[in-house]
C-alpha cells in the first residue's frame, strides 16, 4: 500500500498549482499573446504525467527496479548536463546566456531537476557501501574516502553554477550532500572542514557573477535599514546601497503578501501579477497566492508541505535498508530545502535563488522530477520492515 497521506497532500498541491497557474499567468498570456489556457494546459499535462509516474513507480518491486531506475536517471541526466553547453541553440533553450533547457519538440526539459534525484540516489547507494562500513577514523582518511563524491559534485557545480548560472540548485544539492554525509556516519570535523570550503567557494561564485551580486544588493536594500541602525554612522554609510537603482522583485513580493492580508483579494483579483512580478506563476507563486488567498492560503500550502515532509522523513526513519533510508532522506531534504529557500527568498529573509516550489510552481521538469523522486520513495516504502535489498 502506498502512503495515502503523502500521495493525497501532493495531489492537493497539484490542484492548487493548476488553479494558481491559470490565475497568475494572466499578464504573461496577454503580453506574449498566448492562448488563455496555454500555461494551464501545459501544467495539466505535466501533472498528469507526474501522477502516472508516481503510481507506476510505487507499484514496482524495489529489489528489482530501484537501482536500475536510479542509475538510469543519474547517468542520463549527468550526461545531459555535460553536453548541454555545447549543443546548438536549435536544441537548447537559452535565457540570459544560460543554457538550462533542452528542447524536445514542444517540450523543454531541464536536466538539472532530474540530476538532483539521480545524484541523491547515487550518493545514497554509494554511501551505504563505502562509508557505513568504516568506523571512527582520522580527518585525512575521511577526506580520502569522500573526495570522489566531491569530485563529481565539483563537476556538477561547474556545469550548473557556471555554465547554467544556477547557483540556487547547487546550494540545495550541497546542503543535501552534507546532511547525508552526517547520516552516513562521518565526523563533525569532516562536516566543518567541507562546510568551510563550501562557504568560501559559494562566496567566490557570487563575486565572479554580476547578476548574483545584483541579487545580493537587491536583497540587502530591503533589509539594510533594520540592520545598519545598530552600526556606527561611518560604517553604515559604507555598507548602505542605493535602493532606487536595485530591482524591485523582493519589494513587490512583500507588497503582494501585504496586500493579500489575512484572506486575500480573491481568486483572479491580484494586482502585483500584472507585470510587477515577472513570471509570478513560477518562482514567485507563493507571493501571488498570498495576494489572492492571503495568509490563510499560505498556511494551507505550508500545512500540505509539512505533511509531505513529515511522511517522507517518517518513511526514512522506518527503513532498515541503508540505501533506501539515505535516498528517502535525500528526497525529503530536496523538497524541504527548495520550499524553504523559495519562501525565505520571497519574504526577503535571504536573496532570491530562483528555485521552484515543489509540486506548486509552473514547470514540467520539476513536476516530473519530483514525482519520480516521490514514486521511488513510495516504491521502497513497501519494504519498511527491512526486507528489501539494494543489490
């Protein structure tokens, strides 16, 4: 039997996604002269495929199919990420110089979304064989054991953060990798050493990219007054940025949330979706939903997300098979981190990272990739008593 509360919560988010995709895409539909149901139909097709993938995968025997499916996703998505920068523009959709989507007829597929699931499978499968068998050891010996994983991750960083200019996805993968390392029995010393190196690399990737610096300044412009009042005037004046020259995405997102109040302006009555928030049905769907359904709408979405997280982590806690345990944990972390990064971003708590809200934002790739991840979780949930093997 599949986990019914988990499945039902995802279906509920899918329904909300369809409603909000239709409502919030109004400006884009009119501006780009699309048909009224252009985005609704595409999202409906992606959700239909996602549901079919979840149901199909949940019915498979994990002892026979889990490893085969996991490696297929990992290898194919990794190859796609590596070759995408070198494909012609007729095959790859480019936005602001970044090649993130491969065109397949009328579809555009983002390999990075599928790579996240494949990468979590690979490290879960490998950690259960290479790391769990080792007890306490020196920091240097731990580094020698884990460096192959970070070599693969470094390649992913190069192609995702540099060529695709998508640092947000790298952050989610990095945090997931570090937490799974901890659950695989590695020491706090290793965690701190790698985290320090990761923070330095993260800062470096921001400094070398003007568009990331612009996002940092945009975010800082919304929070600087509350922070700089505690600094001496001489220091505060040096740290202060000119808000008038910064993008207004965060400010408009906060204004949309404020305009929604407790119960919202009503479905279809939002104002900030009318050109003030670009592509509001994608990365800013929480802000658009908050304006039309208020804090109540956000509470409903948050409650559904909490149920999804709780059910996934509960399944993980009941797994005796280490590969299944780590994979389920990894999928739960991907969903949790994506939701937190997006919600913190639109609320101004952190810079915007351009990460979709799982099961809610418009976009076929993340819908189908997340559905595959959930389908594989449901597949292994059938052997929670530890009878499953990971051969």
